[in-house]
C-alpha cells in the first residue's frame, strides 16, 4: 500500500525545512523540538472531567504523575497507566497531555501518566525502575487515587510501549498485581537486532534508524546486556499468562517488524492479541492529530478496545 498522501505531504514539507538531526544536537534541544512538534500537531481542547498532578516515591527520588478522569466520572475507575514515547530521551507529562486527555475521553477510564527519568542523565535501568515503582505504588494506593485496583491496564507509545511491555512481564513474574490489559502503540521491543522494516524505512519516514540507534546509545550504558528482557522485552522467556494486548503498528515504521514479532509471540503463547496495522502510516502517526483525520480514529479505537478489556477483567 502506498504511503498516505497526507503523511507524504507532511514529510515532504518537513524535509524541505533545514534542521539539525537529533544526533547532531544536545538532548535538551531534542526535547524542545519534540515538545514543539507535539504542541503543534497534538490533540487540541479535549474535554476531561478532572486533572490531578501528584508525585510518588521512586528509586531515584519523587516521580511526577498526572491523572486524568473522564467527564462525569465517579467512584473507583478502571485505569490506564501510561508511559510516554520519546526514545527514552525526550517526552514528558506536557508533551503527551493532549494524547492522554484523548485516551481518557474516548475510553471513559482514568489515565495516569508517569514522568519517568530520561537518558542520558539517567541511563538504563532508571526508566524501567521508575515504571515498575510507579505501577506498584499506584496499585497500592488505588483507593486514594480513585482507581479500581482490579482493573489496571498498562500502555504507552514507542519507548513508552516498551516500558509497558517490560512492566507487564515483570508484574506477571513478581505476582501480586494483576494487569488487565496492555496497550502497545508502535512498540520498540528490542535494542539491537535486524529486521526488514528497520532497513527498508531507515531514512525519510518520520523516525529514522540512526535516531533510534543514537537514542539507544544514550539510554543503554556500554556493556549492558541488550538481550535482557528488561531491556528488550521481545527476548522474554515466557509469554504465557500475559494480559490481552492491543498492538498498534505503522506499515512505514522502522519498528514495525519488531512490534509485529512481539504481537506474534504473545499470540503464540495463547494471549488474546488485537493487531491494528495501519499499512499506509508512519511511526506514531497518532501524534499528528491536527494533520491526519485517521490519527483521532486510531486513538479512539485503541481506547475503546482497552475499555472493553478492562470491563472484562
């Protein structure tokens, strides 16, 4: 299937504007550029019922979080704990505010966004440790947070989807906390390794292979085990018993094939998996809400699928 014409027009326009690549500038500038793009293209004026900012204890200090309750919500709510994308280097509560609002509004559940530590200031496993700590703390404090502790899902996009997959595996191993569903949008599921999509869409399709490798070099210390499931969830040993998954993919995404491989491993282990493969789209096209009509629909479909899984829990 050819690349969507609106996506192509956006990419052509972006390519015509001279700008430095992520690997040529300090991380602080990458964060600013990412935030500016999200501000320009992200969801606008999505109504929610209530927003609460709070902190929780983490292994490296306080972890910031933001809770979104849908309009007219009451009582303990099914909840999606959300980890933002940005290559483990960029992204924040602010960059994904519109997307989290949209998930809450379309799904009718509470969303709690977690502001985990970023590289290169905090290398692996800081982000993983924060994500695990946040999940454990939210479940332990469910009543105070207005969360239905028996109906918690984990989700994220790109690097955040990798965190969601890792934490879901860890929660199954540790026991005690039952995750009802996982939302994995354009997931990065391995660090290193070769796939056809990584090579075919290496340059010119929104996310470039060199940027992925650069972000991984900032995130993963030299000598770290790339095959560890806590770094590469695709290398997990046992997928049986993991919760239902909604996996969103883009046909022109360099991460497409590793996301597909993760979904297939889940399915082979008997896990219920829905694969939403947008064949004419790029990585994280859901960011382009002001450009693509399909972006809103994709998020709405994902939110409704997670709500169904939470209701069935």
